C-alpha cells in the first residue's frame, strides 16, 4: 500500500472513531425551556417538548424524538 493509501485509511479510521464517540447530549446542552409556559406565545404555541424539539433542530440540526424531548423537559423542571 502506498503512503497516500495509508494516509487515507488512517483519516477514515479517525473519522469513524470520532463519529462513534458522540452520544446523546446532556440535558443542559439543550435549550432551556423550564421558565416557559406551554402553548403560549413564548413557546410558539407548542408544548414544551415540541418547542424543545423545534429549537434543538434550529440550533443543532437534529430532531429529538418526542420521548427524548419529554425526558429532557422533565429534567429541566
């Protein structure tokens, strides 16, 4: 194998290891919705879990499941 081939192999291996090391974030890494009223203008007329899902998507580009969002909201309360 050439030097370029080994370099490419190492880069791919490192990228895979970095991708595997990312797990679910802690509740404090999500937008804090604890002080908001559900179904009010401040929560964009959504439940707190729905608002958390939407804000997380806007900020991080990932959609949380409703169950995960409900768990995070409960932890923030």
